[in-house]
């Protein structure tokens, strides 16, 4: 079977822990709706209450074409839920004094190190990598079995993109930073990160299906990934596995959650270390939640703290949420591309599950994350006029001119291309954001149809930051960062 998949009637295919499933019937009904009416291939869910898993169940097909049923013990891609897993491994190494979170990250790296475009790379600590405050840009690439390109090495990523480009101490989400954390873990142990993850975390906790991919082809029995239109995706791997590509089951995530609820049979981390992962989060500009050491942190309408991480990628929608004060955790995995913009399937099911567990309404437990909204802020007036400079690519320094007009319009001239409008302009906390079309002249960027995204601020009279090449198609992901620096020029 190819192309669109027919999933009508699959809700009857469920694998459950039956004794405790009855209180979750409203959630089961909603899952049936997603599978029968919205062609979601499968959904796997696990719920922790106190010191035990009280419900886990799989619905639909993990592999539609080969009729492999979903269960809570089948591994799915976890996308960015990989980050709290990687962070936990670093915390384990820190407790064993193999890593000092407040030492420079470069002390643990090899010949290729973090370098500086902005700020001082020698001051980038392991803790800053965990908090996304290192000044490193974001990075994302996918590599498919039907392509000739292969994943980049960490050394390549450091040489090509390992420059601080964002003001240090400011939150800037970075898959690259988490990729370097895994490299640090590998270097201090003398093992591959996949081996470190298995030996130090997965095996001790009994996370039997969890693994760190090391090649494009995935093991048999792993949930197949599907596009939004229902088409089966070829196997792929990302170049930032520790940040976005670890795999595991809903049951595995429940065991992982028990560790962080201080309720698991295996107490691998001290209470102090667990608390440290969320007690001192940093602010995320333009949003109403914060970020700790691998975990997002937010408070609901009733004042309850949610420690969580979501994940979305091609053929993946994942969510893991903990309410430490209530000793609750919910893990939900879906093998279909997350709906965006809009409410993810996992977020909707999480709200319904928590509402049932707490005996409250969805409104009481739902988190409002906020969003970057366009504004005519003081910063918009401050940057008004023409700015000229360059974008540094591996091939050349490409000339750029940005014009901020009285009307609020922004235009750009990149290299020898014609002037083009910058769309989706936003000003958030002295950060200029915008998207444009253009050819940055880089072979790696040309692998995918892409646009160009600006993320700039003023530092010492310069308008500087990152110009990203960002892929237009979710399934063939791309996010490549290039340093941009401009000064005020004449009209």
C-alpha cells in the first residue's frame, strides 16, 4: 500500500494495561476519533501516578502497511524529548564528577572547538549549553535513505556552524548545543554517546526499547513515520540525534518520568540534581514559559508547575509532561507529523488526560505558551533606515542591505539579487525577526527548497546575529545558520 493510508476502524486495535484503563475512557474516546476520523496511524500513551504506571495503551498501527499494531512498548521517534534525556545523562556524569557544568565547554571538546562571532566562546559553559544560553545558533538537518548525502560529523558541525552568534545569556534554542553536550559525554567516558545512554540510563531504568540511532536505517519493530497526508516516510536520521532523534516507547518515557518524580525503583540522580534541572529556568523571549536544564517549565491556571518537553518532526508528534507536586506524568507518542500551526494531537490528549486525573476542566490544566507577536516597538524605530553589511557563508562573505521603512515595511538586497520584501516582521525584546526569499549561494542549503530567516539585534552599534536557511518542507528538514553583521549606511 502506498500514498494515503486508510485507517477507518483501527481504534479497535489497542494494546493496554487493562486493570487501570477505565478512568481514562474519555481519553480513549478522543484517541479513537483521531485514528478513525483524522487518519492518525497510531497513538501510544502512558500515565504515571505516585510511584507506578497506572495506565499504558497503544492504539492503531505502528506500521500500517505491514499491520504491526501499536503498543506502549514500541519505540517511536521522540524528537526534542531527546533533550531532557541527554540533559539527564550529563547530570549523571556531573554527579560522578566526570563533568563540571560550570566549566567551559571547550575544555571537554577536541581539536575543533566553539568559536566567537559575538561574545567570548571561552566563557561558554556546559550549563549554558543545557539552558540554550551559550550564544550558539540553532541547526537542523535530515538525511534520508533515498538520498546520497550522509549525516555530518560533530567536527564538521563545529567547523561550519560552531560560532557564538547570539548574545550570551540570552535564550536561543539550539539543537547544535545539545549535540555538543552528547559529544562531551562521549569524550569524558571514552564511549560513543549511544553506548553511554544505554549503559548509564536506559539499561538501569529498564528502558528496553530506548536507543540512540547511529545510522539511517532503523531497527525492525520501530514505529513507522507518516506525513500529514498519510504517506509513509522513508527512513531518515538527523545530524543532531542527541537533540532531536533519540527513540523510545511510551513505557520507556514513563520509567524516565518516575526518575524525575523521585519515585522510581532506580534512584540514579540525587534529589538535589533532579531539582536543579528545573529550579532556576531562564526566560524565553516572547513566550510565557521558561527553560531549565533540558526541561521546559510553566505554571497552569491553578498555579501548578508543569515540567515538560514536546517534540515534533517529520512523522513525529511527542509530549512528556510531569507535575512534580502532584506526582503525575503523562507520555504521548504519535507517528504522524505534528499539526502546525495549531494544537498538536499530543497536547490536546495531554490536557484531557490531566483534567481527568485532577478532576478539573481542560481550561484549568492547559498551558498558554504565548507567541512572538508583531509590534511597533521602540526597537522598530531604533533600527529605522538602511543597514549594510555581509553574511558569512563557507563560500564567501555575501553583501546584504536591509532597509527599515517608516511604513513598517522591511526590504533586503542579498548579493546581486533584486530587492525583495521581508515578510512576517516581528520585534521581540530588541530582536528583529523576519522571513524572505533568496539564494544564499551555499550547496548545503541548496539541498532543500528554503527561505531565509533573520534573527538580529543591536550590539555596539552593529545590527548582528543569524540569517537562517530554513527548509519549506517539514519532511525534508533544514535549518542552517550564517553569521550576519550590518552597520548603518546611507540611502
